[in-house]
C-alpha cells in the first residue's frame, strides 16, 4: 500500500477535549483528552474513512489561514 499524508486540524473544546479533523476526508474526525490519544484515535478514524468505498481522489490540502475581524 502506498503511504499517504494527511493533515489534522486540532482544536480544544470548552471541556478541555482535543478535537481533530482531517479536512481531506469528509466527516473524518475524533476527540480525546490528550494529544497523544487524539493522534492514535485519528489514525484509526482515517483508516475507517479510507475503507469507505465512496472515497474518491483525495484533495490536496493547501493550508490554514487566520483572519482577524
């Protein structure tokens, strides 16, 4: 299997949980109390998302921009 690289956007919610989302894969996210646990969980989530037969070409991740208002 070819190795693929994915990016994880990480936020922390009001309860202190880390929330990770993979923008390249639709509805691919997970949460955990620690960053190490989150990275373990998000790997499993990515594997499950890739098993989905409807996954087509994976879009290129361009980046994240910060905007102040």
